[in-house]
C-alpha cells in the first residue's frame, strides 16, 4: 500500500514543478524506479488516475524506467550486477558488498503544455 503515498508524492512534485513553469497541463511523467525499491509500477499506474482527477495532471501518461541492481565489493573494488539472490563478488568471492544502484525512485522528466 506504500505505492499510494508514493503516487501522492509523485503527483505533488509534478504539480509543483508544473506551477513553477506556468504549465497548463501535464501530459507525461517519466519515473525511474530501481529493481530493489519494492515499488510496483502497476500500483502507481492504478492510483495515479484516482489522485490526479480534476488536476492539470488528469489524463497524463506515466512511464517507468527500471534501474538495474549494481553492487560494489569493498574487498576488491569490483562493481557488478548480481546474477542471483546471493550477493557474492564474482571476482574475489567477497561478501562485503554495498548497493550502488537499484533503490532509486525519482521523477526523471515531466512533459507539460
């Protein structure tokens, strides 16, 4: 259910930026979502028409770009994408891993008229 509040935030940011730019209508919102974010894009798509009703974002299209998971090994300085759920460095088999990307959730662009 956290997608409801995320969708509210996306809409709020888009409306604020549209007002700042004196836009009359928001036509498209492009969102970047990391694989590890836990956000279900179908849920955002479901809530958006409900929340945007009677706003300048009503009928706007939402698109999603997925950011793949990237990990960094602290032991050998290798950066890699995991092949499975076991996060072990493929170079040194190290397990001291940090997440470089994959947890993002942000508005990439907003298209307005």
